[in-house]
C-alpha cells in the first residue's frame, strides 16, 4: 500500500510539473504590459534580459495618466531586436515588492537589465520612453562601416543624449568610457567614411572624436591625446551643453559633477536680450571647461532664484558662482551685468572669481541639491503629518478608513527645458513624485 501511495504521489508530481513550469513562464513579450505580483515577479525578471517596471498605485492620478503611454510603448519595444518587456506592479497591494525595491512614491519606474534594477528618470510619453529605453539595450560602442550607417546611427540615437562619434579610432580606445557613461550618452566608431562626413562634422584629420548634443545644436572635436584621463575629461565636459538651462531635470545631472556653476539669473529666458546673453555664456564656457555655465529666469523659476537673494528690486542679469549645494559666491564689483559690452563684463566676473575677490554666501533655506537628494526625507515628514491628520479625522468622525501612505508623486517631467513657477510651487506644496 505504501509503495502504491508513493507511485501515486510521484505521478501527481510529474503531472503537475509542466503546468507549474508553464505558469511561471506564461509571460511572453507580446506587446502588452505584463501584470506582475509576488508570485511571478522574480520569474519575469529572470526570464527576460530587459524589463521596464512601473511600480504604481491604483489611486495615483499620475499613474493613471502614465498607463496608456506604457501600453503604446510596449508594442514597439516588444519588436526590437533586443526586446524590452514592460510590466507593472501594484505596489500599494504587493508591499513586499515595494519594500524590497525601496518604492516610496508613485509611479516609480525601474529598468531591470539582466536582473539588476536601475532607476529610470527619463520622459514619460510613449515615443520618448521608446527612444530612451533603446539606449539601455544598444551596444556599448556601435561600429559604423559607411557614410549611410553614420547617418542612420545619428538619426536612431535621437536628441535626448549627447552623441560621441570616433573617426579613425579603435573601438577599444573608448570602450571603457562607453561602459562607464552608457546611461548618459551614445558611443560609436566609424571604420569607413568619406570626406563628405568629415565636412559634415567639421573635422580635418584623424583620429578624432566628435561630440555633439542634438538638443542644443552644439558640437566639439577632440584630436587627442587619446589617453584615459584626457579622453574622460572631454567626455565629461560634453555630457552637458556649454550653457545649461537650470531646471529640475538638469539639477539631477549637475549633482554628479564636481565643478562649480557660474549661474546667471535673468528676468525672462524668452526675452531676446536674454538669448543674446546666453550666446555670450556659451562662448565663455568654451574657454573655461573647469566651470559649468548655467542660466535661469525669474519668470521660469522664481522660487529657485530667490534663494540667491534675488528680489523685485534686484538688478538683473545677476551672476554668482554656486557650489551646487549650500554655498555661493558673489564677485566684488561684478554683481550684475549691464546691457552694454556684456562679454567684457563676463570676463571681468571670471577674473574676479579666479583672483578670489569674492564674498561667500549661503542660499536662503535648504539647498536645491540637498532638496533633490533628500526627497525621501521630505516625503517621510509629509507622510507622517498626513497619517497623524487622518488618524485625528477618523477619531473625530468615529469612522474607520484605511490609511494611504507613500503617495508622493514626482514633479511631472517637462518636455521643454524650463519649469514654470506655478508648476514648481505646486510640486513643492504637494510633494508629489513623478518625473
């Protein structure tokens, strides 16, 4: 009898095994958004090389707006040569997964590459999501073999990342840097090209490394020496445009750069006079690579500029040197810029700074880089106050309702390079977390 029971148990086990295995693998990349939970999350992450995961909450407004964009992107990403699966997890329900991946706001987006998660802070429109994610699955260094392949590579790369094109270079020369900065730029090496390409990218000898940022119509050329230190300096200096528009997105990029920021504060970036000044800042930046040149408008981000003692009575444009955190410096005798001969005034400002003729000051209130780095702490305070308020309300009305915490949505990603004063104030009031 015991032997028969053993056989029966073995039969049932073998019969169920295919069903169990198929259940774990019933997650094909078919162009739809996968629904993941505690039981199938690990299987999905291990089954696919690339999985883009949306950790959402059903009651989150930003999550609801993002959902149809993910549906559109899923069908395109599934058809790539290196397909990317899009999945979503109800992090409000499956709190174990939310805790494991430190989800503290909704939606939180992560790209899992061979099982390793990386935060996604890119755009949230379908076509831009596709463009952005293609970067993660692209070769570290793309080998180009003709003029047409160069054109096709540049077109496919889009406008969201700087592009580095090596001419007359061996792939191994830039491979380490390509690996290091894979998430921030495109890298390629052209093995065969004509003089037409040399004219198009404005270089006259090889080897050469051409860098350009499509969004800012900016190009630089590096002729060597092709040693690690000099190469990396060139790559780092060209990850950002010569003059950086300051907004929430660019602040995230700047926090990884140790250079001081020459910050010019203007009344309105759309004004023709401001556009002329920005051109002068670019010229100054090209001759001062040890500094970052940034600019911001009062009309575009009033709350930010007020941290640098800018009031309605301040004379603008105003220049300061900011450490990207809590300290900035004003240069004695060069606090503001007149309309005439602004190029010379910028030169005098830089000379005064390098000579140490400065007054050290502190930003008003918490620094903005500290703000970005401490979003979790800010959310924790808001959540604590929120929970206490809800408990008091429940006690007052004598009615129990489930508590909802962790509702922080990031500031909605702006498609332009500026953030409006209203949006910034609303974001800081609500503390919501979206891109």
